[in-house]
C-alpha cells in the first residue's frame, strides 16, 4: 500500500476551508489569502471573513483543537495581506481593469461589480471603500473598480487602509474575544462563522434598502 510522507498531507489543502488553510500555512496563509481575495480578481471565492475570525479563535490558548496561533503574528499578517492586496487591485484596475471586468463571465463577479458600483454611487468613495471590506466578492472587485473609475490614488489609499485595518483587526479580535469567553467553542464554530458573515452584511443591506426607498419616494414626488 502506498504511504505518503507527513508533509504531503499538508499539500491537500482545501482553499475554501479556513481551518484547513490555517493548519497548513498559519499566519503566512492569512496574508496570502487576503492578498488574493482583495487584490486579484481570481480570489473572490476565498474565505476572508471566516479566515480572520477562525484565526482569532486559534489565538486563544486551548480554545480549539486546531493549531495554536498568536495575535502578534496574525494581526500583522492580516494587515499586510489586506492592505497590499487592495493597493495592487487598484493598480490593476487603473492599468487594465476595465478590459478584465468586461471579459469575465462569472455571474458572482458580475453581480459583485454591480453592488460595488451601487456602493460608490450611493455612499461616495470613502464610505464605499470602507464598507466594501465587510462584503464578500464586493471587496474583491471594488479595488480594481476604483482604479477603473479613476478614484484619486491618495483618497483610495487613505480609505482602503482605514477600512482594511477596521476589518482585519475587528474580525480577528472578535474571534479572540469569543474564544476567550465561551468554553468548548469548537462545537459552535461553523454556525458562529455563518452568523458573523450575515451580521457583517446586514447593516449594508439595510442601508441600501433605505437608499433605494428614498430614491423611489423622491421620484414619486
């Protein structure tokens, strides 16, 4: 019977599973995933929110059966990956993003572009860039879209750094805080991660609904 070395097992990583990525790559994996998700249009399927939250949980000694991580490693890795990725995405958008977006046939990406454009139109550059960090797919396409639309580089950098820091540090510390306060958090990991994603998107959905209602009522006058 064929036997594989232990190191080969780590090569069978599920890129959609936060725990698998963290077990295989640790803090380095966080930086790589966030860079791809926020900077490269191919990274829209990666689990940014759940990765950050799970990483925060794994920083609590003994809270889970997964690998032990440390906040002093996780937070800098998350910040570097998210901030560098967004900036690269913006540059890609300025240099050829319109053609890339026009060629894509993925429905999820096209829907993300639509939501990103709506965000920019409704809230303006600053608020849209910050809010997009908390919305899967939108945070992938908004950065190159800002480059396509000619958002000033200084303004984009200011707001993407603010939003990136708020998102990464906030979600990691939320996971760390919950893991510190709830015994045997392993049992509830999947529903908690799902709830985190829903809660992060819900305020924006409410705001967009209100904005549409206001425009509709305004048009009726």
